[in-house]
C-alpha cells in the first residue's frame, strides 16, 4: 500500500493536493482498517470491518456491508422469509467458533429449546438447512468472530429475520442514512447471559414493524449484491 501511494503521488498531481484527503479507498478485508493506516489514513475509507477500536473514524470513514454471495448467477436467490406468525424459533445462530463471543453464546444458549444455537450445522447442498432456519426464526444472531463484521447481518435482513448484533465497537453499514434501531437489535457482548430476556422483552406488536422496516432495508443491500 505504501508503494502504491508513492506511485500515485509521483505519477499524478491529484494526490498531493490534499495528501489523499479527496480520494476514496474501498477495502473489505478483515485487516483493512489496520492496513489502510499510515500513508492512506487521510483517505476517505470505505470499510466492511468498521471497527472503532482499530481506527475506523466516524464522520470520515464509511461502513460497507459484508455480503456473502452464494450464487453469482442469481445473487438474490432465496430472498424473503416466513411471516411473523410462522416463525417458530426465537433466535438462531450457526457458525465457526471464531473469537471469544461465539463460544460464550454457545455455552449459555446452546441447549435452550427456544433458541437454535449451533457451532456447525449438517452440510446440505445449497446450504438449505441454514437458510431454512433463518427464514423460520424471529431473530438471527450476528455475533462477531475474529472481526467485528459478519455477512449474517445482510443475510438476516434478506431473509426478513431481525438481526441481533453482538459486536462491541462495530459501526453498521450506511449507519448515516439508515435507522438501524428500527430493524435491528444491538446487544452488548457482556449481556450475552441476558440475551433471551432481552429478546422476550421486545413487544410482540413491535416485531411486524421491524420486519417491515427490514424489507425496506433489504432493497438498499440488494444493490451491494
């Protein structure tokens, strides 16, 4: 990155006008906040791993969604989900036990009959088992792994499952323009032991409103696909 910035500043006059302050750099790697510091820190950074703890600057940098595209031919395949009355699972999570948050989630809630919390699910072609659970759950847990961001946030919204984001220091995508509190739940990492109580305390009449807002939000993220 340092060599690339050096090439830009020598070959073109534009970088040197503001030391890169009027240039954008987009990076979705987990290590992007750290790797774009130094010579590129003055740029307007568009980052998926929008982690305040490692240098994401609110007001200058832009948070991008992490989108896992399962089908290049039809990236919006399987979009949608069941209505609130047919969502029989309170909360769902499945994934590798990266980091310290996910093991805690499994320890506290892995055996709760109302919650479907798995380390891994049996592999089914097209990941249909995973998608089926998202479509049938009221809340989808988006717990951080090694990085603060997770493609589950966008996946949840696509399947009309309210995302429950457990990731301190995470800045959600397009937070300047989207009212995240209208279609997502934020739970502090230290509050994992209280997760079920937090979800059950949400009024039943509020859930359909949040799901409706998530459908509107899905249109924004479908552009990213």
